[in-house]
């Protein structure tokens, strides 16, 4: 009887290996699927921006301009986005109004979203591609929405 038992071990081992392999593949798929559905870990590609911008625009309903102001402060956007001489980036004053006109096919919120997560896609005339490109990873969607809410509420430039 020992002989017949050992003669079955070959196929059993093969079956066990096949099942293990299947489980491994299933686990890999499950992992890939979970990773893909986590918004923060997925890099935002230029091609995804219209839909991502729409999501951010929807998140705007719950956004707070005050929270956005605090985020702009803590992420030190104003190191570059200052007013007056010596600035390396456009001023935020009146940006809500300008943002609506920058890209005709985009709303102001969509344009601001793109400017933050993918600043190299559209460069404001006269400025270099000098804005850090990693804010898409450093900010959550909700934080981006707060910032957009604040920029949209920025009053028009009194000098204009
Ligand atoms: C190291 C400098 C630098 C920092 C820091 C920086 N930016 Fe910028 N930003 C730029 C430059 C330069 C431009 C103009 C070129 C372009 O359009 O990308 C710009 C453009 C923009 C625009 C479009 C402005 C317009 O008038 O159309 C927005 C919106 C913006 N930045 C938001 C932010 C926010 C929000 C932060 C902080 C979370 C930030 N930036 C941090 C350099 C910077």
C-alpha cells in the first residue's frame, strides 16, 4: 500500500503547486486592483486630468477657502507666487478671474487643478516651467479642492 500512496504523490504535488500558483496570481491581481483604486498612490497622468479635474470640481462643494489659505501657507506656494518685483511665478491676486480665461476648453476650477497637479502642461506666458511637479503626490484631492476654492475666491487685482 505504501507503494500506491507514494505513486500518488507526484500528481498531488503538481496539483498543490498549481493551486498555490493560482492563489499567487489571484493575490497579485487583488493587490494590483486595490493599489489602482487608491487615489493617493496612483500617479496622475496628463491624460487623466479632465476626469480628475471633474472630481476635484465636485469636491469643491465641500471645500473651504480658509483651509486652502492655510495649505498655501504651509506648502509655501508664496515663496514663488509673490507680488511685485523679483517674483518667479504669477501672483495669486485675481487668479480666479484669470483662470477662467487661460484655457477656453476648461473651467477655472479645471485649469487651476491642472496647474497644481501638472504645472508643465500649460505655461503662463513669460514664466519658466519652474513649479514643483510633485504636488499631485503631496496633496490629497480634498486639499487640492481647498486650495482651488481659495484661489477662486481671490479678489480681482485692484490695479486692473
Ligand atoms: C518653485 C516655485 C513655485 C512653487 C513653490 C509653486 N509654484 Fe505655482 N507656479 C510656478 C511658476 C513658475 C508658474 C508659471 C509657469 C506655469 O504655468 O507652470 C506657476 C503657476 C501656477 C499656477 C497657474 C497660475 C496662473 O496665473 O495661471 C497655479 C494655479 C499655481 N502655480 C499654483 C501653485 C500652488 C497652489 C502652489 C503650492 C501648493 C504652487 N503653485 C507652488 C512656480 C511655483
